[in-house]
C-alpha cells in the first residue's frame, strides 16, 4: 500500500480562542486539548474534520458540524474527500497519536509542531477500500461506545444514590456538619517524577502513573510509564488498594480530579503531580469512598478548580495548604458507610464491564493496525 505525506492531502489550521472561553450552557462543542469536549455560545467553524490536541494530553477527535476550538487545537480537513475519507484519517490518527506523544517537546507542558502532522506518512488505498475499512472500524467503535455507555450509566447511578442520601454537597440542604479536609488527614503524600520510558510497565517492571490514570475520576493503572532499569524505585510511593489519589496539577479542566483505588497491580508509583491522602489512624468521621464520590460531584469539582493557581504558560496547581483548608460536609459515619457498601456492589458490576471494554479496545486497536498495514482486506 502506497504511503503519502499527510500535508499534501489536508488543510490544517488551529483554533483562535483561549481555553477559558467555554460556557457549560453553550450550544456548540468547544474543543480544547482536554479529552473532554466543552461547550461554547458561538461557533467559528462548520466542517467535517479531525481535531488533534496540540499540547498537554495529546488526543484525537472526529467532528462534523458547527464548533469552536482552542488556539492550540489543530483542525484537519481533507482537501478532496474522494481521495481521503475523513473518518479514515481519524482512525489513522488514533494510531499515529502514540508517535506524536513520543515526538512531543517542551518542559512543563509538552507540545507538537505543525510539521509533525504534515510530514506523517499515511497509507492511502483507493477510496472504496478506505470506505470498507471505515465501516469495519466503526462497528468496533460502536461496541466500545455501548460498553462505555453502560459504565457511564452505573456512574450516574452512583451519583444519584449520593444525591438521594446526602443532597447537594455545595448547598447542603440537610445541614450536615462541615469541617476542613485537614482535620481527617495525617498527611498528603507527594509522588516522584523521574524521566521514564515512553511505554507502560510490563512483566513486573516498576512504573510511574501518568495524570491520565486519575483524570477520569476512576483509577486506570494501565496509564503509566515504565521506570528505566538504571533507576531504583522508591517504594514509599507505591500505590496501594484503598488509596485516594488527587491530581494537584493539570489543565484547568482536569486539575483536582480524584480517584479511589479499589485494586491495583504492584510496582506502580505516584508521580509528583498526584497527591495521596493519608488518613489519621482510627479516624471514624470520613469514609474514603464517600470522600471520593464527594470530590467527583460537579459542584465540588468547580470549587476545587478555584483553588488552582498558575502563571502564564504553566499548568494550574493546587497547594497542599489550600487543600487541607478545603471545607466539606460530614454526614453521620453510619450513613457514609452504608453508601460505601452500595458503591462497592455497583463497582463489582463496573469491573466486569471494564474488563470487557479493555478486550474490545484491544480488538479495535488490532483491527486498526491491520487496516493500515493493508492486511484487513485482500487486494
């Protein structure tokens, strides 16, 4: 299968807006470098395109319609859709983004240059074969989306149970007692971020978590980078079951994400961008699972983001001091414990669905690799 420089097949431009231009009540999608799609009141673009995050958490999205975009988001359109199917381009970029991550440069916030995209060599069969490939990959994506929807429904159930039992934690209509987080904690651990390999840890290797291991509000241990063999691990930072992890530093949309570790592989360590809460021995006022779900309430997440500070060009950061002084509701511990037991039962169902999702994603990745090697269909 012949390969062609992507720059000869597409037009590439970037968005113009600041990341703060979003409005949660907006009518149109607003694409930033976050994996999450935000909302905005107005639009500047109306096209079918692939969107590539130019910095931070590099990711790829497909969209067809009216939208707006952050100034570091690349908007890629096919010059001739009879030569390059935009969905075909999207699936190619899903694979190519791993190479972009390896090539990314910069200090605190990694970024990519335009030529990293234009110089990419894309396998280019005829449009009929592209269309056939797209249909196969769309079927695989449909299965993935259905499984994600089932998992999301369980998350919504958890949040509904939380609201039913405790009410809105910001408005506190039940007049629960309140206290600062620091009154329950012995310490907040900071991790360690040595220069790691580009690939995840395997076969008993030590690894360091990436921010993406926590940013979705659930613990994703496969989101890690292997520790180089010439660097000794620091076992005091190893993640354990029962830990609460909190992203102290990230983009504005993702800073303050919180995840609870139900279970974890061994030999994974915290980076210095993720906090771990260490509770006082024998404290019986706050249940860890309750606190995790509290911190994932949308109103509390907004309040946590307000704590973040950062200079121009750097990621917002939440200090230990401000986090320790953060006020939370403290319902009776018996009620918190009852809620935690319900969450554990829901989590058991989620884990089965998540295992299935991992297998579906592996299948989809394999299909994409075969497709772009020319192995999916016989000529």
